[in-house]
């Protein structure tokens, strides 16, 4: 039972892989139509919060670290067939997708200074 009266217990977000694939395809098609065949991220460094503390919102936020989009992209493209990196590839891809979402609003390039 939930710790909060009247609120059902959280059992996790279930995401069908087929739905996830459709979402990725739709987003990539939009990016390709609006930004072209290549995406340029004009900011390389970003703040990152370490896991697993990132998900413990009952405590103070962890101290941020500095991440780098070029490093995340290099990690993604340098181990294309390595099973041992798959979980980390989600994190690295998340870094890239987050930057695209923040820095390419409405399909147009933008940097922090704009």
C-alpha cells in the first residue's frame, strides 16, 4: 500500500518497446525535416547529476558534475556492438537527446547565448 493515504502504490512506469520505437522514429523524422541530415549542438558542456542519488528526491540534490556532449557521442559511436555498454548507452544517448531538446527548440539551432 502507498505511504500516502488514497494514493495508489507506485509500481513503476511501463513503456512498451514498440511505443518507444514509434516515438523515436517520429522525433527523428521531425529533426531531419527541420534541421536536416546533421544536427549541430553549439554547447558541449552541461551539468549532470550522479545516479543513483539523482533518483532519491527525498534527500537533498546531489552535487552536480560536468558532462560533455562530445564525450557522450564518442562513447556511443566507439562501442557500437558491445553488450557491456548497453546500459551506459542509454545514459549517453540521454545526454545527446536532452541537449537536442534544450538547444534545438522548434527545430532551429540555438545556444545558451542566444
